[in-house]
């Protein structure tokens, strides 16, 4: 089916897919905020050409690690402690992750709204053709 309604639905669907993955990564980062040595994961997006629908789609690119250092914490009882009793904490910033999760959720909702509107337009078109 090569029409603008199906292209809108395909674009919204690919947008929902990447935003739900982005939300999952933000959730993983938040759940590891207190994990010593954990490095924040970052999602990179890519575009690929959908030759069937003749359109570009957003896809999930590489998931990379933020290699910035976390704070040093004195915890000599930790098995990760160095000879001075210092442990590298996670480099996850809760405020950044919460903002990223909120943005991903809002983007998902916007794509869902687009998908619903395209579906409604498609149903209206079918109803017109039936009459």
C-alpha cells in the first residue's frame, strides 16, 4: 500500500519503537544509579531507507557507554575498592535520566497520537469507499 496514510503509520510506528527502547535504556540507567562502577548507557539513533514505502525510518543505532568517571567514594568493605578503599560510583545523573525518560515518553505519546489519527483517517476512507 503506497499512500500517505500508510507512510504516516509506518513513520509513527518506527518512532514508537525507538522511543520505547530509549525509555528502557533510561530505566536501566536509573535502576543502576547506585551500582558501583556502572557506566551510563546512551542510545544513538540512525535512519534507514525503507525501499518498500520509499521513505526514511528512524531506527535504533548503537548503544554506547558514557565513559566519564563517576565520583570516588570511600568504601573499604567493597570488593571493588582499590588499595586506598576508594570505589568508583556510577556516572548516572538521576535528573538527566528522568528528563530523558520524560522526553522519550512524550515523544512516544506524540507518535501514538499520529498513528491513531492516521488509523482514523484510514477508517474514514474505507467508510467512504463502502458507501
